[in-house]
C-alpha cells in the first residue's frame, strides 16, 4: 500500500450503517431532508456562524456564492494563483476576470501590500484563499475592502475549524466557502458549504442551489442544482462526532514532522501563525537551496511508494486554459512562482503513524 498525501477520515462501518439505516425506511434520499437539516445545524454551531448552506461540493458552493453576491458582470476579482484550479475556475465560469495578486513568503496567503495597486474601477471583489488552512491577513483585507467598497469572499476550503484570535474562519469577509471533499480535514465524501452573516443571502443561496423552487407551484428564480444529498450529510454527521480527535491526531503528526525537519539547511517549513488554532490540514515543505531539488525529493519518495504532492504547482495563472487571459503569466506573481516551483506537501492524515513520518523524513534527509 502506498502512503498517499492524504487518506480520508471515516467513521467505523457500523457507525455509518447505523446513521443511514433510517434512509432505507423513509426513502428520503435528498432535497434537504432530515440529515441535511441536522448537519447544517450542527455545523453552524461547530463553526460558530449564524448561517451555513450545504452543497454537493465545495466548487459549486464557491460558484453559487459568487452568483448570489450579484456583482457586476465582467468585473474584476482580485485573487491568488497559488491555489487549486477551483478558485480561479469559479471566478471565470461565473463571468468575472481574475486579477492575480502575489502571495507573501511567510504563509503563502495573499500579499496584502500588493492588493491596492491592482484595484481599478472594474474591481468588484477580493477572493483570498486561506491556503493550507493558513489564515489570511483578514484585518487588512477588511480595511482595503471597506475603503474601496468591495465584497470579500474567502476560499476557506482548507480552513475548517481554524480560529484566529478566537474567531472562527467561517466569520471573515462577506462569506466563506468550505470544501468537505474526501481529502479534507472534515469530509462528507464530496461536499461543501458557504458561511455568511447576512440574512438576505439565505433565500438567494437556497434559490440558486435548488432551481429557484420555493414551493410545489412556485418557481421564483432561475437556479440550478447543487444540493448535498442525505448520504453525504450522514457521513458528515458521523465525521463531525470525531473531528476534534482527528485534528489532535493530525497535530501529533505535524509536530513530529517539525521535530525532524525544523532547522535543516535549505528546508523551509511554514511558520505557525500567531493567534491561530490550526487544523493541520497540510504539511507544505519548501526546498530552497537544499542538497536536492523539490522534484528530486518527490522522485526519491515516489520510488519508495510515498506519494507527496506538489500542491500548488503549476500556478493557476500559468494554466493552458488561461493563456489568452491578459492577467495570466506566472512571472507577474514572482513569490508565488518561486514557492510553486519548490514546494512539496508531505503525507498527512490522522492515522499516519510516527514511524511512517520517520520513514518519510529519513528518505528526505538521506
Ligand atoms: N478551493 C481550494 C483551495 C481547494 O483546495 C479545493 C479542493 C476547492 C476549492 C474545491 O473544493 P471541492 O469542489 O473539491 O470540494 C484534491 C481534491 O479533490 C480537492 O477537493 C482539493 N481541493 C485538492 C487540493 O485536492 P486531487 O486531484 O489532488 O485529488 P486526488 O484524487 O489526487 O487525491 C489525493 C489523495 O487523496 C489520493 O492520493 C488519496 C487520497 N484520497 C483521495 C480520494 C479521492 C482518499 O483518501 N480518498 C478519496 O476518496 O484534488
């Protein structure tokens, strides 16, 4: 069995069977059923947010909140290219132009000193990414957004359960999107959510995700379908019972990695962020002036069946599909380019043993 970059957290088989048993009795499988309502309420409580809407995946959650914001079509959205394809694709698929801001060298989130120079009369929003679960400079982003009257939508796909100065990652900006994909700290197999404070967004988000249907004979909006089904919600209910334990196990893994790799010349670890209660979602390592390049380390690990990943390489602004975009090109974001060519995310999941971490570190250091 290879050691992959991650491995889904799951409840016991018996616990999941128990949770889904009533779905056979009721035959109610989707369309905001009992499990959906229960998970929504439990997540609002866990994440400390007034409103949460569930989705069939994180990407559609992001597209749906972009549509719900009612931003001027064709407008520019400032974002970072050091992210998964989904972030940039959502912006473009919803009819906006991504304007790529560079990242900072400490935690690889948006460089807030470079946002204002990118603002034009076409800018409608900022879409920063809490990449690897690292919290963006939310105070400064808030200040800039207020000054220029811009919306802020966070891609918080990686930041489930993270808090900053005691405030949940679900509470920053106008809205935040979470991914509950199988590879995430908290999963519903596939799944996602949007969190937000505004009461006005509740109706429009529900309309967009369920065809605008407001009653058996009332269709008030041209919506689509992005609903989470009852099996996904049941998995979420089970996984949420164990989430604190899972995060604590991940912490042990990360602490062991740090013990082994901290201070090694040419190896740069992400600094722990002040005031942040982390979720230990990813363990990125930057090989910069190390005796081996990132790609050599990747190959050495792979030859021993350890599959690390180059998250996030290539940058989204150098994707083939964006080559005609006037704002594309990795040279425009030099820090992101530098990191993307050197970063490797090492295997990290709750059940990864410390012996396996030792094996991975031995190969890297050998
Ligand atoms: N924004 C950001 C910043 C994101 O990172 C993502 C998703 C999104 C938005 C969009 O959210 P979703 O629509 O996906 O909810 C994976 C995930 O599919 C993706 O959710 C995630 N980001 C991205 C960073 O990673 P791949 O293509 O690397 O996945 P894959 O299939 O290579 O899996 C990686 C490893 O995970 C496997 O080697 C083994 C393990 N795994 C995988 C699956 C599918 C499991 O243990 N169980 C599984 O079921 O994208």
